[in-house]
């Protein structure tokens, strides 16, 4: 079994909070992890109609039956339970009594903020990180193979070919989760919308353009974006507000939490196909951004990632905001260092009066330039946990 980095943080949170909620996309390994960490707790799946009916129709009786604690899987399916859960948690100071999981961040966060604020710690568990999968390796994995295969656990634990697993995952997601979040009548149009988003990986979110191409209004597009974001399909990288007297863009950039899903949506089935695909650069950028994201979420830290772009087109792919300092990161899919790699960071450093920055690229040669810019292999940069 692949060791999950988040395990240490979940155990630590369960030792001080009355309850812990582990959220993340379906099939990211939430259930497997919490069952391993808390083997003495009764496991209850609220996807099971009989268990869910008991919890909804008699919440007091349900919680009394498991008053010593339990693992409540997919707990967002029973919002009626949360108010009664508050009462149970308030009568005891015992930490880690209930461990909850959920694959819909919006529904879970909404119920926790309304009834369990201060009683529950929340941690997002995303699919495998490259640090977890290749913990003993000092050599970067083949980025093309990795992008196509993605990082969802079943593709590795069960050896299901990515080309078989992702279409079924998408079908299950649309048929079950989308209907649960919002009653979308035309699922074919919604699926077309997801495919359009996949083709915009690493680009600014343009609601008007998406609405025109999908054939719906901008409010519908905005609603659908919210659905995909809350169910951990897409991630919106927000623009940083540091302007240096420049007019900045306000739109977020779109990334999918897993590049394997994007490749499936775009019909990219092999590393050879990806090598020739016009979106290879955007997919490589997406891989690095989501790996930086996992470095933070796996240890329970707030995400501090942004991007920066002014109206004249100058852009830095990622700004890591450490509170007292900003670290710019440029992501390049090429394997050979060239002068074009440095232009954005040199421009940023001149504006910010800074002398630092990282170029994360697919090659193996590393350099530390006199201008403070470091050229690093993307995998080594991720493992350094900047």
C-alpha cells in the first residue's frame, strides 16, 4: 500500500479536534485511508440506502447506537444528521470521536459551517502525489506517461488502464454526483461543457466564450463551474493582486485536479499522442500546479498559490505567497534550457525589485544563475516542498 502523506496530519487533527472531516474527489483514497488510520471505529457508508434511511429517519437513535464514535463515509448525503451530531459532540470532550468523509466540498462545508464550526477539522485528500508514488526515486518519472495516466489511486492500486477507468469515472460522476448537487436536465450538454473546459486547461476562465460555445447563458456556466470546483474536478488558480502600478487581469485560470481526466476528455490515449498535442504545455503546467497544491493540502496548510498577469501580456505562471515574501515560478515543458525561459521572471524581478525565482522544466540539467533565478527539474522542485 502506498503511504499517504496526509495520514500524519489526519492523526494529529483527530488527537485534538472532536471530529475530523476528510474531503476530496471520489476515488482519491479517503475511505481506504481513514479505515486504515482508525481500525477500531465502526465504518458506515451513507451511500448505503438502509444506513442512510436510518440516519435520516431517526438521527438520535442512529447516533446513540454509535455513540462511542464511527467513520461516517459520504456524510454529505445526510445533512439532517449534522444538527444532532453537534449535540453529541458538545456532550463530550473526547477527541476524534467521529471521522467523516465527503466528496462534495460545497455540501459538506455548508453543513459544517452551519452546525459544527469549531468542532471539526477539515483536510482535503487529493489523488496520489508524485512524492507519494515515487518516494524512493531521485529521477523524475516520464512526464508524458504520467500526464496521460493521471494519479488516481485505482489506476495504480488495481492496475486499471487509464483509458478504461477515466470514461467510467466521468460517467459515474455525471450520473451520481451532478444530479445530487443540482438537477441538471441535459447531461449531454453538461458533458460537452466539461470537454470544452478540458481544452482550456491552463487558460483564463472566460464565461462568455464558454456560454456561446456550450449554448447556455453565463449564469448557467458560472453555476456549472461551481459544481465542478466543489466536487474537486477543476481548480481555479486566482490572480495575485500585487499590481506594481500595472493593470492586472481579474480572471482565474482553469486547471483540472488530474491530468489523466483531461487527456481522457481530449481523446489523448498515449504519451506519443501527447508529445505532438498542442495542449502538451498546458497539461504539463497543470501537472506541476496541482503537485504544488498537494504539497500544501497533504499537510493541512492553506493554499498559497496564485498567478500574475498584466494587461500587456506579461505573466508569471505561479506566485507562491509566503506572507512576507513572494516566490515566482515559471513552468516550461521543454527539456532544453533557453533564454526564452527567463524573460517573464526577469521582467517580474525588475518590477518587484527582487532577485529570486524558479524555472521548473522537464529537463534534468540544473542551474543557479547570478540573477537569482534557479533552473530546476520539476520533480525535484516538488520534492523539495518549496
